[in-house]
């Protein structure tokens, strides 16, 4: 059966059938996947029984990989997966769910807020590829919002207002929204803010999108409450249900999204059940705005 791409739900998510991602792919399939990403921004592949090595090989066939080092509260000696993977599971090194009050779990609850992966890095992520190895008995959906449609729906006055704006992004800003702020001096240094523009132009499609993320905590040159209020208003508008696709996971699903054109968030699930999802990430082309010297 040849590969086919079929739209599901809103206009930015599609299911891909007739392809086995565990095997090396011909150049025309790679090109079709990139074209599908440019058109839809979220692609869903069911029944992909990846090993870590196969997931990594598929990811690297699409571009350069982004390493996940120092982006969580797991210490290097606590990693369950190699740094080519972002371990967004709720599992410790022994594959056991974190205790309810575990600081690493509480930090990771930040993923339940709308965000774009690695917007807290000077060079933010391109695609994220999340593979489900085990899922909880209920909950744990991932929701996606189309930031191109959200931008298009803004009135012209708002588009003109936000066009030149630059935001500061940090994982400390997103965690502060949940009342999590007990960072060590080393963590505060590691999580210090970076700059991102608020309106991005997609390099392939040419479409503009809102580059929002719960990691965005301030706007350069704006009073803080006014900046936070604008970001909340924009996020509320951008995540109306008409712009959202909610993915209910099956074991073996690989969902791939373009962080330049979408936001996403995890939904709650029973804290004592394993949710083993493994993310590989493609590195972006460069910063969205020149960074201050560090
Ligand atoms: Fe994420």
C-alpha cells in the first residue's frame, strides 16, 4: 500500500498510512513527510513499533537532532534514556513512576501548559517526534493548537501591534505560573531567559504564526503586567477549540509536530500509572532574533 496522508479533525492534523518508519525510507517518502508537515503541521503515524535506535534513525533521516541535556530537573546520573531523547515520561531511572511530590514530576507538570518545545533555547526546536511505548488507563491526551490559523484570525490592529515584539522565554516563567519556584542557583543560571520574536514566518510555507509558549514571561520594553496580560489574551484566543486537535494515544503511535507553527500541552492522567513516551527532536535552523551576549 503506498503512503497516504489523510486530514483528521481540524485542518492542521493528518494521519499517515502505508509507511513503516522502522525501516530506512526512500528520498521521495522523506520529501513527502516534509511536505505533509509544511501543509498540516501535525502528522500521526499509528502502529510504529520502534526501538530507540529505530526512532533515532528515522528522526535523523529528517534532519539534525537536538540533544536534551540540562532541560529537566533529572540529574545526569538519573537519566533513563540517552541524551538523544527527551524523556517526557513520568518514570525514574528504574522505570518506576515518580512519587506524587517528586520535584522532577512537579517540574514536568509544566508540560500541561500550552507551549512550544525548546522555546526556552536560543535556537528553538523544529519538529518534535513523540512515540508512545506505554500509556495510562485514562487521560494523558496531547492537545495541539494551530498558531498559523490563530494568527490569521487576529484583527489587523493586533497584528500591527505584535509584529515587532520580542519576548523573553524561560522554563522558570512557565513553572512560576504553577507556583513552582524553588530553583537552585545552578538551575536559575541554566534556565535564564532567551529572546524570541512573537510573530514568526515559516521558512517553507511563508505563513505567519504566533510564537506563543507558556515559557514566554515578558515582552522587551513593556511593563510586566501589561506584557503578561497581552500574552494571556493571545494564548486564550489562539487555543479556542476551533484551533485545537486533541490526540488520544495508542501504544505505537508516533506523533510529529512542527513547533514553529503549533503549540501543544499534555493532559492529566493517574500519577501512579506509567506513561512511557519518548521524544526525539529536530534542531531549528537558528535563533528567531539575535541573542544578547551571554
Ligand atoms: Fe512539549
